């Protein structure tokens, strides 16, 4: 750990020695793209950002400060989950709407998704409760994913076809082992994986990988368990931090490696920000366990027990484990109401979380369902939620919520392998993050969640551009 901290410190010294170099090849102009509720604009082009000398702002000058010489984590990707629910709704759409939908997320004119998560065995956003094996089949000889071939796999492959193969990142999460492997003999309502099935369950992950890769869907990674501290009315399974570490160290990790899957990215925790630091420091305290883990996953639902999101826990975890990536694995707005699908607050929830998550060190960001119906489902547990795109299966129409546009202001312009760069603001209602794409494009995102229109200065190394941020808007500046 000491060597890692020293390495990071030396990198910082090298970066600082090259400071104030952004304008050395001349002043650039940036194109401005904006989404504004007040002006009813979506991805609207607003001309160019022109820069003039502005050596020292005053405290009364509203500013977004960007310094491209300070570089942090690289982006793995942004995307959403292709669940049973999303795939079933997609299958009900008219062919022209299916084509529109795929283009909207994954096509050249879409918002650039490259990250895909799915469920192994059923989850709450499945129409039925299912596994891939017969009861008590410890040999797993009956393992069969034909359930997924009806809806999920066809949709995954349509998305995969549109994503650049070098950027495609597909990972999966289990909500529960089969009931016969668990202490409560049910896939629902928590329970624990019985000790004598630890190894069988580890082989189950390998079987899933093998079957998907036989169908030319390469697996990038997997999470050990979705929400391992939540006893839900739907599919769930409880692990303490020590239990998760034991399973990874003694069963899952060695089994993946022995089967030639050392390259798969194993992600621990996969639950809320509230316990992320405790879980990471406990599960990964043992070097033998830590060697099998690549990332630390989290959700945003800690507000069930808190007034606000706990972003600082991400920064503390990233400092403790600079060799592991942080990945947001799930989030959505709960308690679906069709009458609220055009509320800008839906987009602001996403913008606030994404900007803060990236600024605290997150390298990958995955929304929950990419598509749901006019009821916020289907969902066998009646746990109905919003999605960025809502399909009205009664009419065949697609409804694009502000979630879609706010996510897109980052995912459409910030490309995989982009590097986050130093950014801050001097107003609490202005949120901002910035990335440098591999081609040298500087991408700055600015979100105004205040009630007033605000002019601000985009300040970069002694020069600034005067720009406007309408109330309740988000904009992207690409230089």
C-alpha cells in the first residue's frame, strides 16, 4: 500500500511540473450543447465558447475552473442494464421503434452507451422467478440459459452490434442462488448461501460465462452479489464482508482462474455508498482475497436511511484502494408515476450523482433498466421504477425522460478511456466535471440545479469564456 501511495504522489509531482500548458498551441473555441427545461431545449447547439484573457477571477465572479494539467482516473464506460424487463418491453415495440431505441442508446447518433449489465438468474425486474438448473443438481449438468435466449440475449446482441468491439463491456450480477442452495430455501427474502454449496455456486458463474461466450458475448466482469446486505421481498442473498471475502478467496476467485478467466473483472460490494468503505477495507484486508478483486461497485439508494447521497465515502475508498476501480453498478428513481416522466428533477438526480461520482474517482457508471413500460415494469415484486426511456406499450410510443438527456450530456461526448481532469466551481448550485478524450478533446459538463438563470466564466489557465446556464439546465462544452 505504501508503494502505491508513493507512486501516486510522484505522479502528482510530474503533472505539476508541466502545469499551465493548455493554451501553448493557441486559443481554441468550444462548441456548446445544452438541455434546458425552461427553454424546452434538448441537446441544442448554442454556438461557440470563445476565450479571452482573464488572469485572476474575483470571488464575486461566478466560475467553473478547469485545469487540464491535473489528470485522474480513466473512464471505463457508461451504460445501463439490459434486464428481463427491458428486453420484454423492447420485444413488444413496433420494428421501427425498436430500431429507433437501439440507435438512441448505442448508435452513432445516440448517447454512446458501451457498458451493459445483466442479471444471472431472475431479479425483481423479471416477469418470473427462474434459475438455469434443476433442483439439487450439484453437478450443474442441467445448466441451460434458454430462458435468456427468448428476450435478453437478442437485445444484448443488438446493442453489442452497435458498440465498437474494443469498447464493449458486459458484466453480470446474481440476485440469488437457487433456493436449494440457501439457508431459507427461497430465492426471495434474503437468506444465506449454505457453506456446502459455496463451490457449486462458484462453478455456476463459470457455467454462465461459458454459455454467454459460446454465443459470442464476451464477459468483461461480474459482481459477487447484488445488494448483499438487503433482505428484499424479491431475489436477495446476504453476505457479511467476511463471508464475501471468504467466498471470493476460497471459491469464486480460484475457480475463475483455474478455468482460464483470470482476465474477468470481479467487483465486490455492489450495494450502497453508506457501507462501501467498511466493506472494502474488511473484504480486501487480506492480500489473497484482494488479488482476485478488480473493482468496488456501489448503488445510490443510501437515501432510504440518509437525507442525501454520501459521495465522500467514494473518495475515501478510492484513496484506500487506488489499484481498484470504482464502478456505479445501479441506480434509478423509484415509485414510478407516468404523470411525472417529463419532470426535470429526474434528470437532475442523474446529473448530480454522475458528476459527483466521477469527481470522487468513479471509473464506470451503469444505470439500471434501459427501458420500462408505462407502469414502470414489468416487475414480479411490484417494485416499479422510472427508466431513461419509457415505452407505452398501449400505443407503441417511446418517451424520452430528462434522465436520458442528462446522462447523454456526459456519455455522448466523453468517450471510453477519457481521463478526468481537475475541475471545481465557486457556486454550490453549479456542478461540473471534465474529461480529456484520447483524441485531445476537452469535454466540460456544467449543470445548474438552481432556480435562476446564471452567467458564468469557464476559466482555463488564465483565459475564460462567458457562458450562460439557464435555471435547471445541463450543458456540455467540447473544445
